[in-house]
């Protein structure tokens, strides 16, 4: 699986952005697609995840209620809709695809900067 993330940018606090993660290659059945982020000087952290088969979603407490992860099966796209963005959301965001058998792929990061 190859992943291509896009949609980052500069936004004011309180604003919204939508990230996209385009997948190509093998089928995504049974994959978990996850958004991670890494702020300068910090560890990479979990943001949100979605099961490609079944669509179950999971969120970090810090983004629950503000971010929504979704998928478009036909387009093999995963989206991260982000609302009420705050400066602490500033980070490089990465999408990840992982299969229970251990296959794993990372997309390139996309920068989000939230100004106060």
C-alpha cells in the first residue's frame, strides 16, 4: 500500500482544515488507517484511526469532538476533518496503514500550522 497525504496549511485558531490520505496498491481490506502527528521536539502521537472494513473509528482524547476521520471506499481515500483548530494542533500529520499481519505503510507528512 502506498499512501499520499495532502491538505495541510496555515490556519488561524478556531479554523478548520481537511486532510486527505490517498491509498494505492493492494486492497485495504482489514487495514487500520491511522493519522499520527508530530510536533517539533515531541514524540509522534496518535490522532485518529478508522478500520477500513467496518468503519469503526477511534480518537485521541485531545481531538475528540473536534476531529472526524472518515473513508471513501470507492476512492480509497481517508479524510481527517479538523475543526476548532488550536495552536497545540500544530504538527506534521502522517497517515499510516497497518494490517494485522504486520504490513505497514506511511505517507509523507503534511504540515499544519495553527496561528493564535
